[in-house]
C-alpha cells in the first residue's frame, strides 16, 4: 500500500465516498484512495476545489460514512466501532474547520464552546477544574481568561480560529484534520496560526492531516504531500521531493503556478496552463481522469487507467505513459 511504514497512525484503504444527487446518479467525491499517515507527522493534502480532499478528511473523523473502503486508526476500523470504543476514537480524532465563524455556535460563550468536549467526555470532575482547563487552553492558543465569557462575534477571524483550535485540543486528541484552517484569514494572521499549530504539534505530539489549496502554506507545514485530482490521489511524496521533482503532469502544472519571490527566476520559468475545466465528478472521464486536460494525452489514455506505483523510494504516483 502507498506510503506504508511502521508507526502508521491512520490508514486509508480504497476509500470511496459517493453522494446521491439524483435517481441512480452519484457524485464520486472520493473514489478509491489509499493513504497512510504516520504518527507525529503532518501530511498535506492539496488539489483544486471539488477534488474531494475535504470530503476525505470528513470521512476520516466520522463526519461522513464511507461508501466503500476503510479508515483504520491504530488498526481499528473507525466506522465499525461502537459504544465505548467509538467514543474513545471520537475523542482521539478532532477537526479544525475552514470557516471559524460558521463552525462556532454564536449563542454559546467561548468557555462553553471550548468546554463542550470536556463535558461530553467527562474530562473535568468539577466546575472549578472545567474552568481551569478552559483557561489553560485559551492561554495555550494565545488568548486570555477574560475572553472566556465573550461570544464568537466579538472576535477577529484569527482569534475565532484560535478558539476552534482550543476546542479541538480540549479532549486531548492525537490526530487532527485541519480543513483549510487559514484560507479565510489575512496573510499576516495565517502565519501566526500556522506557527501556533507547529508549536502545538511539537508540544503535544500531534499528527495532522493538513488540507489546503495553498501550495506555499502546505510546503511550509507538511512533512509529506499528497496531490488529489477528481476524487483520486495522483502523487504522494516527501514535501521537498514533490517540489523539486514533481512527476505527474497535474502536479507539475500546480507547482508551475506557485509564485517565486525572485523576479528573474519568475520571468524565466515556464508556466503550464491547463486547458478546460475539471470534469464533473458525476461523470468522470474513462481511463485516466486527467486526460481531458493533460498536455501529453494520447487516444490510449481514454481506455488505459494509470497504475499506482513507486517511482523512487517513498515517491508514489498514478503513473501513465508520460511517467518514466
């Protein structure tokens, strides 16, 4: 399996998630991906809007039921657990959402938002301990005790995202899915939140799945990067390997659009412009799904589906005729 190593915390096996959008019509949001996330690492998941990356993250933390395949957490199928075991897995896996305003209940104070998980899982034996835990969590994410009695609308976007991070940390998780956690924030605030997440990972030995369309942010925070296109994973490698040696034509096109902070280098490099729009996930192309936009496509691409293989140690790609 792709990226299989010792120390795996989360494994995804042939994961599929389809949404019914009409009579006998299904949108194939995630269509058979395999992935391993190692304990203590940050795995970045990138791709254009609608490629299925957020859906994959939500299936991992049990917000969606899979249509097929498995999500294994320390070898346990998270969607088959029940009772106390399911409750414990829910505590270990948390999510930070893209829009900090929409993900926080406007009728709840910050203290109640952060403490909700503490209450559900019985992690405080008294009101005093509950309040102390909330205070510590707010201080951990750069807020103060005086913020506990306020409501979400009284905070800036960056502060609201810090509240969302504190809420995720409240139940002492091991694995956090961060779904576009800084895309709704100003650039100056993005750096603060990313640095906070990196510090918390070191201090608490957290494992992240970091979902984003911003390749610069993903490169900064990720140990490995997976690239998705139309519900499938097309490339997976160490962060620097992806940037220095992209193999799949889609990855090459994505990286060619990332600005370089050097005017001369930016002017000299060749940008790859993809023609057309992403096909509908309701009716994806036969054979290679990227063929309708690929500059190297041949008639055989309509019938020959690429194979997922390792082109160098730790570097996996959905290989086709243009991948040596």
